[in-house]
């Protein structure tokens, strides 16, 4: 566990490009649904592009579980990309993240 922020080490990131299949959902509801999943550390959404980035602990959550939460919220997954979650373990990086810089 990271002593700076308490996150689990070895986090991964999935970047989903989604499309709303029901015309009445919004990404904020999906964000809330994903952040409540076990093992999910952070969720970032971009309304304009329909991209969702999910940082998660692969020992507690699987890609299939995350995909089920997305499709269960009325979205269609257009693409998925696996990446190493970006993370700064310095206190200055943590403070910048808190301040949104």
C-alpha cells in the first residue's frame, strides 16, 4: 500500500469508449456506479468524447465485472484499452491531484 495516499500498488487502468444506448443516461450516474465497485480506485469521465478511465486493483476487480457495470447502466462499449495507471507517489503530486492541477 502506498504510504502517501493509501492506494494499492500495481493498479491498472482501463479506458472505455462508450455510447449511451438508451438516450436518457448520463456519464455521472455511470461514474457513481463504477466508483462503487470493489477494487475501483478512481473513475474519470469525459462527456464530449464518451471516454471513461477506470483505475482499479486487478486483484479485487476484473475487466469483465467493470464491463458488466457499464452495459448494465445502459451503455454500449465501443472500445477498451488497457494501460498502466498513472500515479505520482510524491506528496507534491498528491496535493496537485487534490487541487485539480
